[in-house]
C-alpha cells in the first residue's frame, strides 16, 4: 500500500476537480467541493501549509476515492 504524500491544499483541490468535483462555495478559508453524480461534499482547508496525514486521509475517504485513485489524480 502506498504512503500518503505530503501535499499543499491547492494540489488536493486540483486532483479532486479532475475526479469530477466542482466548487460549491467557500466560507472563510474552507473550500467546499461537491460531486454532482455521487452528491458527495468535501471540505478542504485552504492554508499556506501542507495538510497533515490524518486530514488528507479523511479528505480521501470523504471523496469516496481509494488512495491509489487519488495518487493517480495528483
């Protein structure tokens, strides 16, 4: 099983947009993405530092992607 990468929030947003997510809204520093087919929402904190591994893991699980699928989208 591959390890979680260390990534900035912008790369996560781009990867999820490639997976079909679109921007629903932004409240403060949190971007809310929505997938029109699966009706899934994902919240991503937009901060100028990398995402911690636990938070990244939670974002991947919320988006209903496997780690391998997410890594291919990066």
